[in-house]
C-alpha cells in the first residue's frame, strides 16, 4: 500500500530537474517575446521559440507523470492520494478593501508562486495518468478528502493548527510526536483511505 501527499515542490509527481530548466527557458523566452515589436521578424522568431519550448515542457511533464505513475503501479496494489481540487487551488486570491479606498495586503504574490508550482508539477495530468494506469493494471486507487490531514497527529489524532510548526515540521502539542510534516500527513491520508475501503466493503 502507498499513500502520498502531493506538495508544491512537485517531487512526488516526478518533476525532474530538466523540466525545471525547460520551464525557466520558457519564462525567459516569454519575457523576450513581450519586448519584441509587433509584426517584426524578430517577434516571429520569438513566437516560434516560445511555441517550441511550450511543446518541450508539455512532453517532459507527461513523461514525468508516466514514469512516476508506473513506479507506483509496479510497487503497490493500493494507492491512496489526496482528492485535490486543482482548479480552486490555482485561483488568485481576491483582495480585501482596507476601508480607506485601498486594499489590505494579502498573500497574492505567495499564492501566485504556489499556483505556478502546482501547474508546473502537472498534478492534474499526473493523477489522470495514474488513474488510467491503475485501472488497466487492476490496482486500487483511493482519493481522500485532504482536510486537516496536515494538522492532525498521526499518532494520537489530536488536530490543531499549532501542530504544524513550519511547512516541513510537525510536532503534536498534545503527545509530543514529531515528524516531517509531509510524512505525518501521508500517514493520515493512508488511514483515511483504509477507512473508506472498509466502509465500501461493509456496504
């Protein structure tokens, strides 16, 4: 059995370094395109370069998704993952008025960076590929609600936002259990998946 928490760094979905390099080249090419004069020969060349890099990044993302999915399918009979609502996760947060004609500072910039990481990691593509491969191979794939999995102690079940010290650190304020935050969450995801499986079998 395997469970996994898909994080913004994309490592769990097979996001290799060469994909990050290609994405960086694409971003540079897009900035270069924006500076070119419309209708110019240089702009046409820049458009062709951006299109070629887009195609390369798409191929690399798909290849990474297939390799990561194959590894899971070969290694496990049951796979549990977060039921991610990717479209909602990548929305830009709305700004709130400050009462003086302006807007309160928010996490828009940080959220935009997270949105880019989510899209760069191709979470949706990976989960789609994984679902198809699991069905073809007769593997069991279970999606669970990720709510509170990152702040619940996998040892004692205590749930509190204070348990999550940092993005990487988890320390339960009730029993003192400490672990990498992603590992702790993955255990909760697996437990939730097994509960769903038992409920389905009992129905």
